C-alpha cells in the first residue's frame, strides 16, 4: 500500500468529489455514451440515465452491459443530458475508474452531436491508476499493474457488484476510493 496514495485519496475526499461511469456503444472511435451514472463520495446517486445514441447499440456491447436499442428509444440524447452533467461537474473533482476511456467517450459523444468539448483539466482523476499505485502489483520494473474495477472491489472486500451498469459501477468506484483513503484518523 502506497502511503502517498492514501494521503492523496484523503485530500481528494475532503474536497467532496463525485464519481461517474458510462456505458457505451463500443470501444472504437465512433462509440458514444448510452448510459451515465454519477454518485457522490458516499455513493448516493445524483444521476442515473440512459442516453439515446445516434448509432445503434451493437449486440456485442449489449452483451456486456445489457442495454438494448429498445431501452434507449425514449431516453434523452447526449445534448439533452449534458447540461445536467455539466452542472453536476462544475467546480468539482470527479473520480473515474479508467478516466482516459470515459473522458474519450464524453468527447466523442460531444463530437457526434457537434457540441464543443472542454477538457476537465485537473478536476478529473483516474481511480484505476491511483488504485494501481495503492495495490502495488508490479508488472515489469517499476510499472504498476492496473486492476479491473471488479478485481479492485474484490481485493478491497467490497460487496458491490461490477454490473457494467453506470450507476452501479460509479458506486463501486466510490467505494474503492473510500477504501484507499481509509479512516481519517489512521496513520
């Protein structure tokens, strides 16, 4: 366990961060968001919404998250949900398990709908990378092995599933992060 990571997690936790996750139409450069979930640091749901994409959800994506084209027929589009997301994220730190992926999906969803994209800068932080330093499993010399969200939850003894649904995975990300921070009064 990296004491520096624990101290960083505690500092971030004191800033009252949010945690979020998305489900998408896939992994490629044309993929877009079909579900978004946002929770607070205690794991309470602030946003749980399906999102109607421009392209159909491929069967292989549905096999992962269970979201079908029929389920998103009446869901808001990305431009319709984005103002609420932007408002939630305003001036907040935002924790994401695999931030590179979810931020790319947000940017791609913006591009698909001709919205201008503004980088989140230092407000976004990657819980997956922090957890890799916390857990400390080496891959090669000096490289920390990334753990999946499911494995991280199991390694922390958290009884929440990695269901591949956005709000559940955001809640699990929040729980893993709180585990890394540990009790405030411990050394």
